[in-house]
C-alpha cells in the first residue's frame, strides 16, 4: 500500500487543480471572444494567471478542507469568467458553445496528464522525479475528469445546464433557465445526500478507466495511487 505525507499530497494536487480551473475558465472566455464577446478579455480574465480566477473560498478553503478528510471528495470552484450574451452573434446557440468549452478543456488536460504518466512509467525506477510526477499525473487525470463530468450535469448554472438551455426550444429553454438561482443549492443537496456521486460516478469511472489505459496503467494500480492521494 502506498503511503504519502500531507505535504506530498498538497504538492501533487496543487498544480493540477490550479491548471484545471484556470484553463477551464479561460476556455470559456476564449470561446466567447471567438463568438463575438470580448468582456472577459477587457476585464483581464482571459489569462492563465490563476490569481485572476481564484475564489478564496471555492478554490482554496473548500478543496483544502475536503483534502484533509480521509477519502474526501475534492470539490471546489473558481470565479466564473464574465460573458455578455448580448455581444454573441447567435446568443442562445453560442452560449451553449461557450459553456461546452470548459468541460472540453478538462478532457484535453486529462489526456495530457495521462500522456505524462505514460512517459513517467518509462523512466528508470530509481529516478527521483518519477514518483512525484506519477502522483501529479494521476491527480491531474482525476481532477479534470471529475470537473468535466460534474460540469456536464444538466443543471443550471453548471455548463451542462447552459448547453441544455441552448439546445432546447425557446419556451422550454426559458422555463429550464429559471432553475438557475436554485442550482447551486440543488447541487449541494445532491452532494450531501450522496445522490450526486451515485449519478456521476459511473460516467467518471468510465473515463478514468479509459484514461488509465491511455496512461499505460492497470486499473488496480491507478486506483492504488489515487487512493493514496485521496487520503486512504
């Protein structure tokens, strides 16, 4: 059984988490700019500087507290990139594309972390950097997969909810969008009752198994490393 210290866990999670949320939010802004809205760029949010995207509570406090819990679920959020739908060429449809850009960026990052792990597994066993990079790579695969799957949940204001809003006929789209003021509290309730994990884990597990294969890791070894990172 792998055993790592709290300092090693924090070191392994820090960069993958910061990149996951920063690139996710920047992807929204880049897509919005491509479709006609430069709000994020004008406000200095179209950047990979994590300080521009960090929410003190959602990005630092909540994930840190959950990481301290044995077997805790890593959960958090960043400051949303501002998008003015009135500047988009086709506001309803384009908002769906802007929303989808975030989860898509997480999938790309998960694949890149998986490729890093594959490279690391080819290094000599006594290479000092191999294990730290392995832990970081597995953390990157996990956090990006969870963010992708979570954000694709069809619940406003999550990205999946905005995609559904953009795809529905106007009347149904308006009715569905009215859920948004209550969406965060619905999400918290689903998380606290365990329903969220029950709904999302089959999808997350599918992608994690696929990415473990890309990384060249056997599923049981991937789970062992992940278990150590999660405080098991």
